């Protein structure tokens, strides 16, 4: 499948098989808002659970939290979101489409990177075994010129964003000849800043309150609870607090399906440590989180680190983990060394001390923080992009979702071969016995071949067929999703077979 086709296929497959529906579909949908269907919710819950367990159970010093979406409005003043949570926007006057100016530039750079990659591949074929890629990149005039263009753009973007000089960004877009993907024209407006937070009111009485904001990130709920957790949990530095929950951003450029939504879910962990040790922990979390993605079966060639061009005002180091989506490399997760910025700001704005008493050093200080922040919906898209495959089987095309079994929405389907002779009754008995342990499905409609294909399409790792021999011999046919191999096994052994392959423990132990 070409990348474009793959992306289209993922979107239509997600809808057709009950993974993701456009929100308010019968009313024509709501831009950049999506609902998860019967299979999507299972996959998403499994991903969330895997993240949560891996962060908390595998780290004795990390605990959970579930803070509210509504928070005191001052929190967003303190965090810098009221004044600084902006994106630079630019409109194309011909198509009337609005874009994030920095994203337009990044996408333009990506095209140049692809040209570099083409040169490298060409040279590698030409030189064969003696090819030295590093030397080629450092000496080939065309590649050097491309790379220099990218570096110069990064330099300009960085200074422009840091100084807030938005004209420079517009000039860069013009000098690079970047065109609107819709109209193909270079007829751009000026670049302007746009705040991404949604506001609402807490009380019915007008003017009774300041505006509330729907949280644009879950992290601040962790910071304002830092001392509550530390004191009541008698936590010693270094320690972490992990939480998952909804966040809201008024993303103007909402495209690419569940990649960029207005309402989405984050899974964030803030790791509190002694000042001066943060860069060590930053390095630790960078490596650990990359390993974590590998355990989910994501092709390691499709994952990369991307250092931030411009560090946020609160960070002294920041990197993204990017995945090569069908539409190119894009951020899935951010790892940020946030210094003591957030806790210091909350101390100042709340007037309450947010310090840790270090008994060994006999002093109090504000801890430093390293954050890992991943979007659950983007992770969902990574997993779908990796898993969705089409295979030729006896001249036919089989669509199969090769999800890691622990993440599969349904672990096992019980399928009586025919709807008579006591087979449905035996199938029901097996189903009753397994459903307490696994999300199990039972179905007797349609031919067995059709039922297998439907289970393949939603990623069910095991299909169990109950036939006439099952009644007398107490065994069934188990079919494996990926190989389509079939095997006769005793009914009594089903639980053990399914457990061994689908338990989240198996994944957790691999990290
Ligand atoms: P981007 O540059 O793509 O807008 P960001 O740098 O603003 O992302 P962060 O603020 O670091 O993102 O948020 C952490 C994670 O939350 C991101 O890595 C991403 O997975 C997820 N995320 C952020 N915004 C969205 C969104 N609008 N829709 C879905 N997921 C999102």
C-alpha cells in the first residue's frame, strides 16, 4: 500500500470496524473531534493501561493521580498558558485556509530531507559495500547544500519564535517559496499569534467568577498536587507522579484524523528530582521511553528522536519521539526537562511553599522536574499504522490487524461451526468459562471463513472453532491470526494458551 492509500485505509477501516467514528456523525460531524467505538475503546483502554502499569508498577517510586479538568484560573496564569500558549498562524488568501506557520516550514523541511534520503539511497546502490553514509553526507555538495538550507531555516525559526518577531517567519515562508497545499499560491497574510485554550464559566451568575479554562495539558494538575502526594505518600526524591486524562486545545489546523484533535487524551508523568541531577534523569527517561515504544512492536526504523529547535521558556532540554506516520515523521511523545519553573511559579502565584525537605542534606528546595508526555490518540494511530496489513491469500486479499495480542480489543472468538446439533450450546459453555479472564466474543452467524476474516480485521489473536468432534472428544480447533495455522487443542487448555499470549505481563516484562 502506498503511504497515502495506507492513511485513507486506516481511516476507513477504523470507521468500518468500530474503532473511530467522527463525532456527531449524524449531524455532519464536528471538526477534529472523534468518538471511539466498541473496538476502539478496548484498544485505547489497553494502551492506557499498558502505559499506566509500565510507569507505576515497574517503578516503585512512581505513583498515580487523577486530577480534575477544571482548575483554579490562576494556575494557567502561573504556568504561562494565558500569556504564552500561542501558535503562530498564517492564512492563504486564495484558499482561505489557515496554517500553523512553523508546521508549514517543518513540512517544507521534511520534503528537503526526503531529497537528501533519495541521494543517499542512490549513492548506496552505486557504491555498494564500500559506501560510507556519514562521509557522503559530509562531502556531497548537493546534500550539503540541502542540509545547510534546513539548518539556516531552523536558525531563523528559532530566533523568530524566541524574539516573537513574526515578520521573520513570514519572510522565511516567502523566501523559501512555500506554497499553500490547497491553492498552490504564495499569497500569504501576515503571521499572527493565536491562544489555544478554551474558556468557560463555573457559575451561572455572570461576572461571579473569572473565566475558567479547560485544561490544555494534564501536567499542571500534577504540579499543584506535588506536596499532597509527597507528604501523604511519604515520598522521597527522586519520585514521579503519573496521570492520564483529557486535555483540550483550540487547534486551528486540525487535520490528519486523530493526530491533532481539539479534545484528546494525554498520559503524562512528572519526575521530581534533586536540582543538578535532572539531565541524568532526562537521559534515562529518553532511553526508557524509546525502549517502551519498541516493546509495543513499533518498527524501530520508524521511530526517531527530534531535538526541539526552540526550547520552551521552562525547559533546559527537550526532545520529541517521532514516528514515521503515513504522512511523514511527526511527534508522538515529548520528553522535557522542565527545571523548577512550574513549582516556582505556583509558589509565587499561590503564596504557598512547594518545597521538599531533604533530610540527608538538611535543606529545603524546589525539586527539578523531568516530564514524559504522550498523546494516547497519537499512540493509537501509531499502533493502527503498524498493525494494519493486507495479505494475498489464495488469490484473495485478507485485511488483518496485527496488533500485539495484549492490546487486541477481543482476545478470543468462540465460533460454533454450525448453528445446530448442540454446537452453539457447547460454544456458550466455553464462552462463559473464558469471559471472566478475557474479552471474549461469540458468534454463530455466517460461514466460518467470513467470521475468521472479521476477526482478523479487528486483530483478534485467537479464533476457537467448535465442531461435532468437540462434543465427543472435548477438543476444539484454535486458529492463530498471524499465521492462520490451525491446531487441535483440549478445551481445558484454552485459558492457559490465551493467557500466555495475551497477558500484559508478557509485554511489561520485555521493557
Ligand atoms: P504539536 O507540536 O504536535 O502540536 P505539542 O508539542 O504541542 O504537539 P505537547 O504539548 O508536548 O505537544 O503535548 C504532549 C503530547 O500530547 C504530544 O506529544 C502529543 O502526542 C499529544 N498532543 C498534543 N496536542 C495534541 C492534539 N491536538 N491532538 C492529539 N494529541 C495531541
